[in-house]
C-alpha cells in the first residue's frame, strides 16, 4: 500500500473526527455548564457527601 494512500486515509479520518467534535460542541446544552461546574467542585471539595449531591444535580440536568 503506497504511503500517500495511508496519509490520505488518515487525513479523511482526522477530518471526520474534527467535524464530529465541532458538531458536538455546537449542539451542547450550555444550561448544563453551571451544573457541571457545581458537580465537579462538590466532588473534589466534599467527596463524602457527593453521592447525595449527585442525585440532586442529575435531576437539574437539561436534556440536550
């Protein structure tokens, strides 16, 4: 298999991956950003009570 063909295939796969990532980023629900930040902070600052907090935060998540 020629090396140029492998490079071409890799470029196509990389392009598809980048296009998918851009699409995912543009269609995400930004209302969940604050919830995500709160969950991350709670998980690292208070790991002992995170299980209860996690359930409460999951109820607040908006579907995308």
